[in-house]
């Protein structure tokens, strides 16, 4: 019984952790090119999910709704980049932190007024009935999250390595100034990264909504976890976010089972502060040599 | 003097006005808002220490507000003590926990620091929520406002108490931030490496800054508790934290006035926006202001098109939307967001940053006159050049993985000489400097300064031992003036203890320090630019300033890391002259340089490195003719003069 | 100049736009954020009533008819905002009354400002016990705060009673970490003791707002052998509990506070919600003509096909009619006179939940129910069935239809003591 419970807790926690990982991956994409992250990413997850819900309600089938949602997410990502991030980056100021928060606040309020304040179910053709694998109950919905997360991360990594545009992306991430000298527009690459990051956020919304429902506040808890995962893993390690995300998810589940649900987050938070103190660039981040 | 009077006058007028409001207006709501304004003023001044001066996104401040509030609440409800001990306890909780949090967070910067502080905030909310026996958990803690010195605190009295505390905090912080401490905080933000290398402990100052800011958060928390008289853990979460951050940046960082203006905006605006009439007035005025500023900016080409147009569009959206939307209360958050957006885009330096420029133009108040420069001979007395061994390196090694950057270096630097260290790119010169100055720990080998082992692996300790350095890639404190850059590094002047500084009793010391710093600036020809921000100086002047700053350490050994890199020819000549002046005062110098002419002109001894090893040593002339040196520089062995000459050595 | 402007601003802010000949009523509550479905439903219910009253020319106050003017304030479910709003309202000289507040914490932080000034407030639909017991604990002699909600005492008693009636012996108590959830837990535990300890609490589980994975809590309850889950929480997390049960193959039914009837629970739990039981003051079912006109009116006015929280909307609607009746009886817009009238309403008020006859009596610090409108008999057990809330048992249904059409017997403060 006990081993089974631990297994059950770890698996369902880790699957939730994959959603943290996906949102964290969105942070990494923009950090790579511009050293900035969108503090309003949670609102991007939320409005993209609402938009996809509207598409579904309009009668679009699932396979058409998903690309539609991703496109919308990319568009909103571009809005954040244009309105909030670009000016601050040009001025080399930290204004992007505040502007991305402010734009998020606006999205939140707009969503409340457009789609209402209530949480709503998100219809999906994927069944929510549990299946038993090795004594652990998992729903197909939860498995679909895993499939979606790995699929989009794989696609984007492939894109970065195999296409010309993707290589430009990598070049700007590695050295912005050198890339500019080689004729790669860093502004366009930053735009691209915000677009991709928006799509990733949208996918996170579409994947998680059938489990958690859609509502204006749906992402507020998720986003802080995702931020933790991104920083602990290291802001440059796509592989790291997956591991750290699953680990944190499982840890939370187990902590909530053994310590009581109120203390659910405490072990994760303490580990997080320790991990940062020991490895400031993240567990999987590259250590940098201080040069002067 | 006029400037000081004007500034103090403005403070007096505003505080006097705020203090008389309860006598003029008998409106409990207005009084409630103003009380909260005073509390948030203290809170934001505390936050500004970390966000503005240290330049770090601190997301734990709201936790100190909460912990302070609970500390005060528990002291009153559980221990039955009065208001004064409660407020003291609240401040102390902030101070101690802030100091503790600073320890692991010390090594972190940017997003990592933000996350560490965020985690602390989440942990403290969890603890307040779960420790039900103590805090009442989610059901909250009700308390009443105890009397102070036997007087019951009516709302106006409580308001005055908050105002008095704000004024006291204001005064203390003003003194502190204008002192060596405030400069050290700012230096930390611009370059932690240089701060350490100038012998100003980043450790001590970071902990101090964080603990100080947090203690103000705690104090504000105590007042918060007595203001609302009901506490719940979920009041102190991320949502509020974001609003606080917005307040600091909106108001303008690194400014007491900025914190106060920020507090005004975040306290008043959301509450006033509920009133439709006020909303329409604000949006109309905002639109007109944005339009005027935008058109002016575009015509004069002082702002980018986006910066000029975005606020106009945002405010226009508000004005138009206000006509169509039936219920503005539903859209309050969006309205707040649009207004903040306009301010942040239009005024990147914050409201006070903008007003300060504007007022400076309006009044044209000159800066307080600087003292006369101190006498250079007392400041840097000429030392005898006895030629004894000052720095001895023995078999020094530093490897990076498989790369042997420095591979067995044995070298003696004699007192009173200029010792050149040259070599082609990648020969290990900079690594040597970084090992000596404590940035890197040596892999093996020993270093002795005057026969005493040199501390290893700590910039700060090496600086304290009497070694000062400059940086090849400039590490100036960009936001500080040239004068302040030198003041930060100045050794042996600041002796007054912290309480004296807080009370503003260290002015005499400050004048003495300024005189010394000016003397050093004069030595390198920057006296006229003493009040220019380092980032606004010309490149040449920045290089010179690095040297003046290092001199402020009054060092035994001065290491100049490629001081002529990137300089134009006239500047190089000047540079040579400055270095000679310094040399005349008997200061030993290690000069890392590419320019052969600079080296020949200045150095007594030259050591040539290649591949981490010494290939030649001697006077400049000897070295110049050394075959290995020629080979290393030209990439090929010198033409053999005799058939069957020396084998080419491996590079 | 600056000084005049600031004073001006503060005055304008404090007094609002002046308009003579209206009855000013403030509606407050969380209109944004997580508690917004309840806050906006209650507000919109009240506004529906106001629209009806104004369309009929207004309230008869003395010799003239006065229309109702609404002042809306969003407290964002934040105590701090709530306290400031209360101060703002308390400073208004011509305010007749306040209706609103969902979050118990906001009541605790703000209502004292209203009470000090004697401003009449009807709390609706917040149900946390502390929002009224704070006045009895403080021994307040004269109280201007009323409540119009099935208070937790009644609800918890019904929940425990229902669990006992259904022959459960082992239960898990599950609650969210808000003030509402935690005080609900305390009420339920107290009721279990009061009703003879017939239920054994095998697990006490808590979750946070925003938690969507309840596996840990449920597994603990399951392994402890819980047959039913007594639950007290706000919002959509409730659905996560039902869905989590389905996932781990647990069959214990949910019995809990009225929030289980909110559409965000019913819709999101889907078929996993079937069989869930909760006390109800109003069920979105057109069982009477009054209910039908209310439901249709709401759907039409706010362009929705279901009310986010029908209970909150109906309570908001009835609370406004009761306040309006008090204004009429007082013949004045003076909030203190309205309070007097409210404590002794002569004419029954026909509402959508019931016909309210003498809902409140003179405040007695020893008896909170003097300022509570709801009695046990106005609350029924509702059950979720195929995406709707239906009556848990038909006897209740019949009784409600009757009480909505006939006048409930007037109560006296003496006999209602618990």
C-alpha cells in the first residue's frame, strides 16, 4: 500500500510538474535571446486558454483549435515584446520587469471583462478516465500533457538546430553583439523568441485547462512554480527544466502527503533557496568564470 | 548652501502641510488614506534601499511587512505589552530576518536573487498560515491599538505618530544614504567586483543594506497592524509585492521623495479610481499631458517615436473607453494598468526623476561648493624607493580545466619600481593580475607581500593588505560621480560609527574626505569634472578615473591592467605622464601593457610571458632584443644569424 | 495651490458626486479575482432589484418617490481595500446603506468603521461566523451590521446532520486555507461534538486556493477509510476534489457548504459531481413565478445563460428589497432611522428566496441571530444531479413553494435562541 501510494503521489505530482516545466521553458526562450523574461507569462497562458475555449465553443475541432490557440499565443507574445520589452532593452534598463507585469495586469482585467470571472470547464476529446499502469492511476489527460510538453520542446529544439532561422536564434543567444556583426538582426530574433514563448504558454494553457479549468486566476499559482523551476534548473538548460519540474511536482505531492497539505510547498522552497545558494546559475546551468 | 536650504525647505513645507491636514479636514476617509500613505512611505523607503541602491529585484519586502505586523500584533495580544515595544519588536524582526535571508541570497544576482526572495516570502506566508496556535492562521489576528504613554490613540493621533516616524526614518535615511554607506550600496550595484577590489566589503554592505531595508519593512508592518487592527497571512502575498515594486519604480528609484511619491500613487490611485468623475478627470489630464509631452518629444526628437506615442495611445484608450464602458469599476485594474504603462514608458526615471530634472532647470541651483583639495604630500607621502623585494611570486600556477593559463611563474617586484608585465594575447598576464588581486584562487604556488603571505582568493582581503588595481574592462561605478568614485575607495578617513552617521554628525569627516578625493582627481587632471557621473565621462577620462580610484586606497602596490588600452595617442602621452607622477611618490607599480613604447618609456624591469611561462626578463632594452620575445610577438623565430642556429622553441 | 487641489480631490473622493433626491446605496464585494463570481452575482442580483424598483418610480420615502443611486466598490477580496472602502463609505454623509462583502476577513477589517458611524450594512453573501460574532464578543450594545446569508452555524449543523442521517460513521474533513474554509472546519468539528460524536473524523485535510491536484489529500482520506467528505471551501478547487476522487477510484460523496452549488463546481466536476450535497437558500429552478421572473430577468439583464452563483444573486436581490422596505418604513434616507426600521420591519417583504416577515429584531449581544435573517427552515438540502442542483428531498421543495407564497410566522428574539 505504502509503496503504491508513494508511486501514485510521485507520478501525479511529476505530471503536474511537466506543466511547470513547459511554462519555465517559455521563460528560457526569451531569456536566451534578450536576457529578459515576461513576468506576465501567466496571463498569456490564461488568455490563450480562454481564446482556445472560444474557438472550441465556435465549433472548431480539436486539431484546428490547437494551432489557432498557439497562433494567438504567439501574437500576444509579440504584443508583450513590442509594447513592453523592446523599449526597455533599447534603453538597457530593467523597465521590462515592470512593463511585462503591467501588460499582464491589463490582460487579466480584459479577460475578466471579456470572458467573465468564473472558472469554466474546457472540453476535450481526451478521456479523463483513469487507466492503471503498474498499480498507479493515471488519466489519459495527464498523459496528453506529457506528450504535448515533449512534442513542442522537441520541435523547438529541432527548429533551433536544423533551420537557418533557428541557428540565428542560437547565434544571438550565444553572443548578441557578434551575431549583429554577422548581419543577424537581434531585434527580430528577440521578436521570434517572444512569439515562440507565447506559443509555448498557449500550449501550456490548452494542455492544463481540461484538468484545472479555465479562469482568470488559473495561472497565478502555476507561474510562480514555473519561475522557480526555470531559475533552479538554470535559465539556459531545456533539459534541466524537465527534470527539475518533475522533481518539484513530485516533491510537492509527497510533502503534502507526509507533512500535511498546508506545508506542501515548504520543502520545495527551502531546497530552492539552498540550491541557489550552492549553485547560483542553476543546478543545470553553466557556471560562468568571472572575467574582468 | 542655497541648495540645501531649498531641499530642506521643501521637506519642511510638505511635512508641515501633511501634519496640519487633520486640523483642516475632518474626514476619516481622507485621514485613513493619509495614514496608509505614511506607512507605505516608510515601507517604500525601505524597499528602495534594495531595489534602488542595491539594484536588485527584492520580492521579500512584503514578507517583512507581514512578519513585522504579526510581531507587533503578537507582542500586544500575547505578551500584553504596549505600542512602543511592539514597534521595536516589529523593526527587530525585520532587521534580524532580513540579515539572515541576506546570507544565502548574498551570492545571487538578478533573477536568482528575485527567486530566492520570492521563496522566502512564500515560506513566511505558509508559516503564518500554518502556525495556527500562535498566529490564528487563516482566521486572522484581531488586535486593538494600545494607548501610548497613557493616551488613547485616536485616528488623528495615530496619523501623527505615523508621520513622525516617517519623518524620523526620512532624516536617518537621508544621512545614511548620503554617507559612505549609501555610496557603497550604489557601488555594489554598479560593480561588485570593483567594490571588493577597493576594499569595501560587499558582504558587509549587502547584508547591512538588506537588513536595513527589511527593518523598515518590519516597522511599517508594525504600524500596518495598528492601523488595520486585523491581520491575515494572505494580505502579504505576491499581489501586494508587485504593487510595492511598481510604487518604487514609478516614484523614482534612489530617492526618498521618489518613494513618497510612489506611495502616494499606489495608495491613492486605486482608491480614487473608483470615483467615476475623478477617473474622467485623471484620464483627461493624463491624455493632455501625454499628448503635449509626446508632440514636444517628437518635434525636438528627444524621445523615440514609440516612447512618445505609446502613452498617448494608452491614455487615449482610457478617455475613449471611459465613454463607452458602462461600469468603470469592473475595468479598474485595466485602467490602473494603462495609467502605469503610460508613466513607466513616458518617464523611465520615474515621476521624481522627471520632476528633479524639471525643477533643476527651473531653479538652477548650483551644487554646494567643494572644499579645496588636500595637500598631496600628506595624503600620499613620498616613500623611499629602497629596491627591496615587495612582491614575491614563487612557482605560481592557475589552471582552468586543462588550460594552463599561468604555469609556474616566479617573479620578484622591487619596491619603488615600475615592473612591466607583457606578452601576446592569451599569454596569461590578466590571469596573473587576477590571481594576485584575489579574484582567482591560485592552483599552486605562493605569493608574499613584504615577506608576509598575501591573502588568496579574496579581492577584499588583498585590497586590505595594501594592493590596489585597475581593470582592463572598466569597472567604474557608472551612476556615481567622479568624486564619489574616488570617495568610495578612500582609505583611512571614515572613522565615525554608524549612529553618528545616522544622526548626520559626520559632516566634518565628509569634507575632509572630499578634499582628499579632489587632490587625487587633480593629480590625474579630472578636478574640473569631479561632479560628472562616471558613465558620462569620455573614455580617456574614465581610464584616468580608474587610476585615481585605485590611488585612493593609498596602496603599497598598484597594479595597472592595460591602462592605455583603446586610448588615442594624446591620451596615451598624458597617461604616461600621470603614471610617472605616481611613480615619483614612491608607489610600486605593476604595469600590464601591450604598447611597447609605453613599456620602454616607463618600466624599470620587464617580465615577458608566453603560454603562462616567463620567456624573458630584464630591462626594456634587453627584453626587446631577446629572440624568444621577438618570436612570440612576430610568430616566427628570428632569422638565424649563423647556419644551424637554435632550434625553434615550441610556442 | 497644491494644498487646495489636494483638499479638493480628497473632498470629491470622499463625497462623490452630489445628487439630491436619491437613496444612495453602496454595493461592495470582490468584483475581480478569485471570489469575483460570488461578488458580482450578489451585486448583479441587487442591481436587478434596483432596476425593478427604479423602473417603478423608486421608493416611497415620506411624501415623495426617490430613485436608488448605486455606489459600487470592488474590494478585490483584500482586507486592506475593504478597510479603506469602509472608511470611504463611513465618511459619506448621505449614504443610506451598504450591501455586500463575500470574504469574512474583509468584514473583520472593514465593518468596524461602518459600525462606529452607525451606517447600516447588510452583509451578503459572506457566511463566515466571525463576521457577526465579532460584535457579540465585543459586547456591542447597538449594532448597525446585519447579515443576510445562511450563516455557517446553520449550514454546518445541516451538513453534520445529513452525514449522520445517511449512516456514515467515518468522515474526512476537508477545507481550504482561507478564513472561510478554516472557520467552516471549526464549525463542523463543533457540530460533530454537539450532535453526539456520532461521526469519527479520520482525516483533516487542507488545500490552498489555486491547488488543482488533490491526490495527496484524497489518498490520505481514502487510506484512513473515510466514507464521506465533509468539505468547506470557496471556488473551483472543490471540483478538483471530485475529479480527484474519480481518478483514484474513491466513492465518498461530498457534503459541504453552499458554495458547492456554484456553477464553477457543478460544470467543472461534471458527472463526478453527482450526489454532492449542500445546504441551499436558493436553487436556480423556476419553482415559483417570482423565481422564474428573477431567473429570466437575470439571464436577460446580464446576457448569461446561467447565474455564476445563483445563491449569491438571489440573496443580493432579496437583501436589496429588504433594505428598500426599511427605507420606506423609515420614511427617510437617514441610515440610523433605516437601521431602526430594519430591526422592526412591519410589512413582510416578498423575495425570491422566501417571503421575509420580520427578518431582524433589536440587536442583543448575547444572541447573534437577532441580526441574522435566515432560519433553519429557509435552508434546504440541495443535491447535484446531472449538472443541476435539485432538491435533496422533495419535502423541502414543497415546503419552500409554500413559504414563498405564504407568510412565514413572525419570530421573536426570545424563542430563537440556540
